[in-house]
C-alpha cells in the first residue's frame, strides 16, 4: 500500500503559485523608487530627479518597442523562435534580460509527484482504476452467462446441469438458484435478472412452499429464507445500497419469507431439546431428525442471523426466540478450549462423538458466534456478550490446537482432531475452512479498516494475533489454487508435515514453490465452484486495503473462466483440478451465483457498497443490515 500524501489543499496551491508569480520590470523599478532610502535621496537632488525621469521614459520606450501583440498560436510560436534565434546569435542583451522567467508549477506532496492524481488524495484511491472497473464488469458478465444458462435450461429448478442442459431439484424444489442469485443481481445492477427472478418468486414460490415436501432446515434457511430477506432489504434501498428495484413490491419477499419461516419453525418446536431437527416437511409443517438421529453442529448454529432479522422486520419475536435458544444452550455444553464436536443430538441436546474440525459440519458454528454478536449493533448488551466470549475462546483454541505449518516452506494451515484433543492431529484442511481468514479479520476490526482501527487504538493483542493468522491462512488458501495445474483449488488438501507425507500426490503445477507442501489425494481433487477463499479475499481487502488480495481474486476468476465456463450457458464443477483439460462434473451449485461471483464483484468494486461495518453477510453471502441501520418499510 502506498503511504498517504501530506495534507494539501487548493489554498496551498494558490499560495505556491503566488510565490512564483512574475512581477514586471517596470513594477520592480517603481516599487524600489518609491520606497525606502532611494526615495529620500532622489527627492532631495535635482540631478537625481532628472536622471530618474530619463530612466523611466527610457524603460517605457524599450517596453513599447520590444513588445508586440500575438494574434495567433502561429504568431506566438514565430515570435518565440525569433527571440530564441536572436539570443543564440548574440542579439539584444536587454531583450534577453526582459524576458519573463518560466512560471514554476506548484509543489506537490511527495506521493503525488509524477502522478495524475489531484491534491489531497492517495493516487490509488483517487480513481478506482479502469483495470478494476473492467474486471468487475467481467464478473458481472460471468454472472449473466451463468444466469442465462440456468434460465434457458433449468428455470424453477434448484440447480442447472449445464452439460446435459437440464435442471435438477436437490434442495427441496424451491427454485434455490433463483432466490440465491437475486440479491447478487441487485448488487450488480443486473436489472433484467432482478426482474426475471423477482417475477418468478412472486408467481411461483409461495405455491411451492405450501405444496413441497421435505427440505433441510439449514440449507433452506441460509439460501431461500436468507435470500428473500436480503432481497427485501436491498429492494427498499436502505443502508446505502442505492439499488433500483425492478422486481415486485418488496413486501412480496418479506411475506414469502415469513410463510416459509413459519413452517421451518416446526424443526424447533418438534424437538424435545433446544436443538432443532434437521428436516422439515413444508406442506404440513412437520419435522423429524436425520436418519442417524443427529444434527450437524454447524447446521443448528447457523440459523440465527436469518431468524433474528425476520423478527426485527416483522415485529414478531418468536423467530428469534427459537433460534437463539440453540446458542444459549450450546453455551452451557462442555468444550475443548472453545472447540466443539461436529455432531449433536436433538434428542439429548448433547454433543455426539469427539471429531473437531472447522471444515464441513463444524465451520459456520464459529462464524455465527461472531456474526450474530455483530448483527446486534448498538443494541448489544450484557446478555449477548457470551457470544463474543465463546468466539474469542474458540479462536484461542484454534491457534493452540489446530494451527500448524507445512514443510518445507511453512504454509500456515488449520488441521483436524478426528478423535478429540487426546487423539492424533490430522493435517487435513477442507476448502470450507477458507472462510476462517475473513471471519478472523472481521472479528479483529469489526469491519472497519485496519488503519482506522490502529489509529483509534481499537486493536488489542488478541485482535492483532487473529489478524496475522487471517493473512497467513489467506495465503495458504490462495496457494491451494495456484499449486494446481488448473489454478483451481481441490475440495480437500493435506499438508506435508514431519509426521505426514505422501509422495506423488501434488497439484500438478511443478513451477509452484509450494508443490511439495500441499498433498491432494485422488478422491479430493474435485472443485465445486466454492466461494470461501474469495470471500476471505474480499473481507481482507476491505480491512487491510492490500491490493494483493484483488490480484489473487482475479487469478482465481480467470481460472474459473478458463476451465469451468460452458459455452451454451452456465459454469460447471470439475472432477480433477490437477489435470488439463479437467473433466467437467455437470453441476452448477447455487452458491456460485449467490456467493462466489458476488464476492468477486464486491472485491473489485468500491468499498462503500455493502460496507462491512453496516452489513453482516450470512453464510450464503446474503447481506443483512446491522441492527440500528434499518427500518421496516
């Protein structure tokens, strides 16, 4: 990052210009004559008076005969050339003496020398740069291409299969891609998509909700309920979003969200404990546990942002009350330095097993501890501090028990404890863990820039430790991409340590410095178009303002464009990121439109759009306003 320029205003510029403003020879003589001792001397001497008058007339004569009007640019050039020739050839010394000195430019602050920036602003911040504007536009075009394929072949289905050009319902048949993509289109200003998605929701979604069968509580909450609530907020143009609503009336989104949430509440009310069941049957508002009787810890603890916001909008506290009971109960359960197992029983309300990880089934538990606390904004009180306390304790546990470095080059990674803290450490890291750098950075500064937080003495030792870990982990997450032949990350990576090594399982890019640090097993080489790394790059760029995060994001986007784009419309997951050309998997996940492309677009854009100190993103990248920054329509 470039340092800030010195304070400099137009007043300073005018002052500098004035210091070099030319005074005429006549003015110099007359000011000298009429001031000081010279004036007194010539006034007392008749000869002096005569000589002064002679000098004045002589100077006037020379000025009149030397100066001629210039009537055109060509005349001025000719006069200039004539003067220069006369001087070169030994012409009039007096003419040379009388020529005006060049006007010096105003002095610039050190950072602005040689730049085109205006005064008082950093060169990098004066103009977002045509490069990043163009790159942001490329992301929008990719979003339109993805939506076009979905609309053409799968409109109303949950997801697109772009190779076979058909739709599939894997998330309950609620048109998940439509709802997941809607607020992305709003943020991008893709008004045609907003209109198409909004019209579909208005005509079809409520009917689907009342007639559909089983859905997963977690997936439906974060994608569909979250998408509807975010679209509602953005469509009423609050919180500095400045978006144009080309869809239905905003109340359509809110009323549909409330109808859905009323049915999802059965997962909470049907359970004998504060832990909700995992599955809901929408048409009769019933719920039941998963076949093995267990719920994922991350799933039951990643519902609160959505239900809290719905209570705030509707004025009905029941949604928030049911969801917050989960976190209040989890507070009472035993933990390992703040870390928790990935399964929990709705029947007993107790954790099941000892498997501890920040990948699948564990990840967003830690994310929501922080974000639910942040969501409460100025209304935070003593009753919610337990969330921040749990988050801080967990991050200390992560640093102590899960963070290691690879060999030979020392990449920082987060591993797993499959058999608890007394069992062996596993150097396995899901791509899903790459949410953590963004969460750590957000927790350190509460969404403001690091520079501002530092200048206001807002960062304690723990914050600085977490921010350093965030940057180290972001580097590792990026190298999980750049170490492969395609430039795209695998679903899971292992790291070479003194205790763990497997030969012949590298990413394929032999020129990478970290080719021997990262191990990619054959079963883990697929890429699902996941968003976690670009999410963290977005947050870290907003907080640190370091342009490398943008550059890394652009490299990732280019790899997506090169290897996952399907010409007939849409983008596809890949089977193996280490081989070229990679085999496509024929699936475009909803989160590619809802998260991956949204975060890339925001990464390349202005930081005033969806600012991190005024919005909190749910785990599906749907932004909700922090309490105190919104109102009901």
